[in-house]
C-alpha cells in the first residue's frame, strides 16, 4: 500500500501522539527526561529487512494489535541489549552494566513494554475513535532480525514488504535507547488512513 | 584458483526469500522461524543457498525462494542446469526456531517450514546431511562452497559452530 504525502503526514502525527504518551510513561517510570525522535515511516522489502534490523542482540517486547480490529498487526518495543540492562538496573536499583539478564529483568522488561504499548495504543485509539488493545506481551532477548522476521512470517496478509512506523525514545541520564515500532497489517493501515482522512475533513 | 582469497571474500547476503548459486561465501543473517537451506555440490565445489520464510507458496510464483515448496525444486533445478548430479549434493539446513512461544496465533511456522523442506527433499530422494532446527533462538548461517561446503551456525552471543 502506497501512502500519499498527506496520508504520510497524518500517519506520522498519529505515531507522534502515540509515542509522546509512551515517552511520558517511560519518563515517569525512570523519573528522568526522555527525548523522542520524529516518527519515521519506512516501507521495507522483506529481503532488505536486515539493512534496518540486523543481527544485533536486543530485547523485543511484542504485542498483537487487538480490539475492534482483530489481528491488526504488531507493536514492538525494541531495546538494545545494553540499554535493556541499563533500563532494568535503573528500575531495580542495580549498577553492574555487564551482568547477564535474568528472570527478574524479563519481568521488568515485559512490564515496561506493557506500560509503553498501552500508552501508545490508548492515545492513538482515542484519536482514531475506536478500541485498540495490546495482546498479552511476548518477550525475546536475541537476534533482532530473527524476532522481526518471525513476526512478519505470521502476519495475516501475504506480503513482500512491511511498513514500519518507528520512534526512538532516549533517556540520556541512564543511557537507555529504545524504539517503539508499529507494524500494521495492510487492512489495519487502510482503516487508520480512512479514519484520519475523515478527521481532517471534519475539522 | 586461489581458494583462500575466495574464502575471505565478503559473503553474499541472502535476504528473506532470496537465493544465490555460486562458489562465493553466502550468509543468511538472523533466521528466526525462517530456514537457511544450503546445497553443496561436492564434485564441482559450488553451492546454492536460500532463505525460506513460509512452507507453502499456494500458487504464488514471483518469489520462489520465499516458500519451502518452491525453493527446494528451484535450487535443485538450477544446480542440475549447471551440470550438478543429484548424487553429489550435500544438503544442510538451519533455522526454524520459535522465537515467541504462546503468542499470537502461534502457527509454529518454523517447525512447519522445516517439515516442508524435509518432505520436498524426500520426494526428490535427497537426504539431509546435517540440520539444526527448532529451539527458541535466532541463528545466522554462513556457507562456504570452496571450503568443502562448510556450513556454520552463529547464535546471538556470537558463538559459532559447524554443522
């Protein structure tokens, strides 16, 4: 699906609102400032995915988009392995940046992911005027490409390219770098765009 | 022919649904539920590699490397066209992991991919020399046709081993 520049702007604004809410919750959780990038929208051929998300080890907390649109696509909280340790260290009051991650870290990462994804979806759903809920989360701490590839393989639509909406959230104080990525099904994206166009007409 | 120089060359990257045939090193990065399938011709020291994403093509023909049921015949036919004999082929596969247990519709695509590859190879009377499939972790697979068809599997922690 190709988006016009107006549609891209509208989707970028949607991502902006969602990510801003996610950034606020992360900031409250860490009691620190969280900076947010401009949301990027990329259409990526699956054969080229490795150029965007590679072999690097990262924690990915993933959610399926549910609610009024069942199987709507995915929300992914992507945190590099180094940042994941920094994040859970900050939450758990620990200091060693080189320690291995354990079950406690996994629970903490799931929790952070849950809070961020819920904030993102609450804000975007409110704007769009329909109910979007995150599924229960799943977590992997492994090769990022392997995780993303596995999600793409189980998407409903038979696809050769994916559209990634990603926003970087950075906490300088604790050296935490994360991305919130939305990867909607084509049908979901169409619904988003229709709703946004209606909103623009009526305003 | 100076084999060491070939071996040290940058590998050809095989993205999702892509394939390559030749003597240069090849690599598929970050396989989750995907399969990296390698076929080595031990007489001619060439090989083919494909990065399979799904088991069934359901009639789609535009990306034959993406599906197990079309990717396996594709590589076998291409190698045959280049003069390879079935009896000289050494087949290895890796990947087919389940990165997220109990998540989404949990179709266990990795396992189905591996089963389909095995089934299509069996139809062609070709046995698998080595495989490392399943589990919960991602894999990067490298293939070196000029180095005896060596296949290495690397995990997220960087540790690599030959299969």
